[in-house]
């Protein structure tokens, strides 16, 4: 999945350095904001937060490196100071804290409830379609934001772009649900900058498969929950 999105980014003429740079500008970490003197890549794959003797330390996966200091989450522009906050940062995604308006991305909406659910989906993914059918039954309590990304190859990229460039977003939802995106009327002129940003967001969030679902409280499901309503309510 990640490879497919990266391929789509490459097709769009973007590189990983471009992605990092674009996100850095958004986070006020652009050149000029802070002086960058040097970068050294350390042989660390994973880092664990460990609390010992009242101090939080950061331990590399193989135990070679121990880091001391304060953790800053650039997504939320805030420090992470306690183990409870560490766990939340590691296991949940909070789009509201990011200040992300999902309607600016390649998004289809179902429902009008107060609680927001975010799901990354692919036009050619059968399980994604089943998830969206599940969502239709819960629209009174939840608003589902389905972020359309190309997880299954170049054909998916073509269809996802058709969603983004649709003349009418309601028509796009209907065409998506009926798997008839090929004939969806398109805008005469379509600026795909926000489509490219959609791919960036999926990559930065490490979306590696679809559907990828985020509950209102930030919990994540890699795949379609068997009982969607129960899962959203934290019963599973």
C-alpha cells in the first residue's frame, strides 16, 4: 500500500524530500525558521519510551542508544510529557489536533452525525465498499470522511483522481458506491495540488493498507471492523 502511494506521488512529480519540505512549511519548520547545520542518520529502526526512576527515557530497539530530553510532536505542535501521552501518541491519530480540514483533501462524506470517523479507502477495494455500506446505516450518529487514495496500482490512481476532479462531489459519491467512476463528469480544469497533498497525508500517517479506519477517539483499525458500530463505541 505504502509503495503504491509512493508510486502515485512519483507520477505526480513529487519526491519524499518534497513531501517532507511541504509538511515542514506547514509546521513552521521551513528553512529560515530554524538553522539546520547538519544531519546524521542513526541506525535506529524503532524507539521505545521507558519510564525509570521518575524519568522518561527513549530506548532504541536493540538497546544500543538511550536518548534523554523532551519529545515534541510536530503533528500536534505540542510536547509529549507523560507515559499516558506517549501511549496516546503511539496508538491514536487526532485529526482535530492537527488542524486538518479533511474536506480539503480527496474526501467523500457519508452521514451527518456529530462524531467524526476517518477512513482511507481505494476505489477498487471490495472491503472498502462494504465498509462504506456499513457507514450508511450509522449516518445519524457519525459523519464518515472517506479519504480516497490509490492503494491498488495505477488504475486506482486514475479512479481516485476522477473522484477529486468530479464536477459534483455528491455525484462522485454515487459513482464511487456504484463502481461507475469511469463515466463520472469531470471539471474542465482541475488543479490536483490537494490530490497530491492527500497522498502526502496518507504517507506521513503511514497508511500501509486499506481500509484504514480512525475512530472519533483516535483509535485505529487496519482493516474493516467486523462490527463497525461496536468498534466505534469502544466495545471491541
